[in-house]
């Protein structure tokens, strides 16, 4: 047990060292938040992937969805890889970088203000991010408790406190450049861990390989080995849509497009990110789909079924003792990368969008960013330690609410000049209201939450164009500034269309 602890501690200290070594390169807010828009394709792709797949995916989703849906959970792998990674980079990457450079914006709220010429939109967006991303950031801790106790024997509280210190250290010191470097290292660890999961998890005698495993699943319940698992197609469609389309509207994901250094780098990052997503998602969900072959029933914690305990127990049976530390480091890597990105985005919302760089002064802005990064890391820790049921429910709601609020205004804002200020506001509010109201109406039903999140993203995609056509368009001069003169040269839209 001691040698496992030594390896984990050495790994975490390496992450902290990265922050210390990159500290001097953060002289401006752009340096700290975007790495001065000079991040290469490999680090950008790994930063996107490690932020996408957090500990919640490996511990929570893989176990619960695999147990309930069986092999049909692989639809999520296809959606995450094709839509959440490949199409996200293809559709959003180049246009996001070009427009944010042209408008001089660094955050999602700042982009919405500059694109739609509305300070109120920026404030609304900042409040949504602050309210929902900070508690969501705490969810990356939740899957760690059982894994730590079973693999290393470290108490839950002690492990959280130590990981918080290390994550806060490299984030506060090194900013986005440190995140990108550590994400690359963490991505390598995640790939190695997933390879071990697949090899031992599917090859274990309880599964007997893919073909034998499918026949054994069918013996338990024929639907577990069919294209659509027992819960049915609607919950599965909701899960695929929520986890695949949702990243298009999440500020912590979109930030990766802001920071990449060139269009050529975007093309390479698209391929790298897609391959990374296929491997990581496949490892998590495929092993999770065979969890019923390892466990006779869902583990009980405090007398109640606890799906978060499925994967730790499966992996403790499937993998040799010596490799369990690799899985622990996998989950640590996924947790730390996601937490760092969430905290960086949340802190930037307060410093850059609510307080403002002009008010704080350029020389002091980096210091304030570091302060709020540290504050939000501690706040996330406090939420995780409380394990409050209401807060956990809010975390489940966060993904759909944030994505539902931003995806339509952001997507239409990038590609459709006729999108108006009123249309963008209506899109943000409709996503927010739909998500919260449906969650309240259905009493936060866990089975319906993915469907609710999906509806919250779909409704604004219709609301934005309808309201935009009914309201006053933005001035031509403003749109030329946002899109560049090429909107005329490439005939993206005619000059009269721009003006309505």
C-alpha cells in the first residue's frame, strides 16, 4: 500500500512543479487565461479531451449507464467521438478562434457582449456560469472516495484536501499554460489506464472476451446485449444528445478553441482529439457495460443502491493489484484536468466579466485571477466535503442548464449575422427556464435529467431564429467588425440581408 501512495504523491507533486515552472510566463490576463493564444495542437487536443472526460464519466456514468443499458451504452461512445469531438472541432474551432481574435474577447460572456453589443448579455452569462459551474466543479471529486479507499486506503477527506492543494497550486501559479502541459501528461496517463481497463476488464474470466461476454449478458437479460437497452430509446437518446452536443455550449470546452495558435493547428487537433475521445469513451463505457458479470447487484451504501461504487468494485476485481494505482491516477488525472478548467473559467467570469480588467487595471488582473482561482478551488472542496443531496442534484442539472443557455446564442452568433440581441437573450433565457422548470416539475428525476437537459438545448435552437427574425437587426458596421470584410467577399450574406 505504501508504494502506491508514493507513486500518487510523486505524480501530484510533478503537477505542482509544472505550475511553478510556468509561473513567470503569465504576465497578462491573456497569458494566464489563454496561454497567449499560442497552444499547439497536441496540448489543445489533450486539454479538450481531459476536460471532456472527468472522473464523473469513469466512475458515475460508466457504472450506472453500463449497468442499466448494457452494451447499448456504446452509442454514447459514438456520439461523444463523432459529435462531441470531431464535429465540435470542425464546426466551432476555426470560426471561434477567428471571431474572438477579431473582437478581442477571452471569455464566453465577453464574446456574447461583443457579438451582440449588449453588456446585459455578458452579465447574465457570467451569472449563469458562476451559479452552475462552481458547484459542478465539485462533482469531479465525488467519484474518488470509493476508489481511494479501495486502492490506496487513503480516507476520503484527506485525499480531497491533498488533491485540492496540488490542483490549486499549479492552476494558481501557471494558469492555462500549466493546465495545457499537465493535461497533456494527464492525457497520457488516461490512455494508459484505459488500455489496462480494456485489456483486463474484457479479458477477465468473468467476461471471457467480447463475444462470450455478450452471450453472458444476454443470459441475464436479452436486452442488455441488444442495440437498445432495457430503459428504452428515449433515455439513451437523451444521454447521447446531452453528453455529445452539450460540450458545444460549455465555456470550459469552448475555451480550448480560443487558445489554439493557428488554423493549421486546429486541423491536427481535430484528428488527435477524436482519436483520444474514441479510446477514452470506449474504455469507460465498454467495461461498464459488462459490470453485471462482475457484480450480482448494485452495491449498497447506507442501505441504498449506490451506482458510483460499481466501477471501483469492478476494477478492483478485474485488474491485478499492481495496476490499480494506474486506475487511481487515471481518475485523478480526469478529475484534476476538469476541475482546473472549470475553476479557471469560473474565476475569469468574476474577474474579467463582472469586475472588469479596465476597473482592476491590467497589472493587477492576473493577481485577481489567481486569487479567485484559489478561492473557487476551496469552494469546490467545501461543497464536495458536504455531500449535500441538493447540491449533488444541482450538479446533475448544471451540464444541461449551462449548455442549454449558451449553445444557441453561441452557434448562431458564429454563423448567422441576422441573429439579434433579443434573439440571443431569448435563447439564453429559454434554455435556462426550460432546464430549471422541467427539473422542478419532474422533481429532479434522475432517469429524466438527460432528456430534460437535451430539451433545454433544443428549444433555444428554435427560439433564437424566430425572435431574431421578429426583432431589429444589428447595424451593418457592427456585423462587419464581428465577421470581417470576408462576409461580403465570400458572399456569406448580402449587405441588404445584414441590415435586414
